[in-house]
């Protein structure tokens, strides 16, 4: 098995609210909307999509009930500290919960963290050190 993710599916409780958060709030563009699932334009990266939480849990043989930290963090690396600040502000305006405001990180970078309406954690960061960063933008 290769270190590659073909797509990222997030199980959501309210499909319409999640679509509004990511499209209206963060500016994502819907590529395919199948009703029970939605996929966004990926700009060449791994596609991100939503699936109803109960249906996705059933599909993978897990319980849809869950609480606390899941151990999953989605990372988004950008080319400047200013862009980190902009995205954190966009997410907060869209209804995200800011878990860590943007600031200096222990490893020398700059970043912040927010949770979307379903509690999925996004970690935004910028590092002036890395020349081979997997930049999202």
C-alpha cells in the first residue's frame, strides 16, 4: 500500500449546513453533488467529499456515535503567515470554532486551528524553513 490518499470523506450530520460552511464560508466549489454525497473541486489534490454521517459509518462498519478527539487532523499548508490569518478569519466568520488562534508554533512555523460545524479539525500552517512543503495554495 502506498502513502497516498485517494479521497477524503467526512461524515456530516447536516449536509446542507456543511455545504454552506465550505462553499459560502470558505469558497470551495462543488464538483459533484450526488445527494447522499458531495465532492469538491480538488485543484489536483486528493478530492474531499461529504457523506451523511450515519450512512458513512454504516458503509465502513463503524458506529456513527462518537465524541472527543478522533485522532484525525486535516492539514492545510500555505505560503504566508498572512494567508493563515485570512483563512482563520474566513472560517470563524463562516461559523467555525477556533481551537487555537493563529500564532507562533513550537516547531518554528506559524499556524492556527479550527473545527468545522461537525467538529473536523483543520490545522493551517506556514513554515519559512521548508522548500518542499505540500502547499495547498
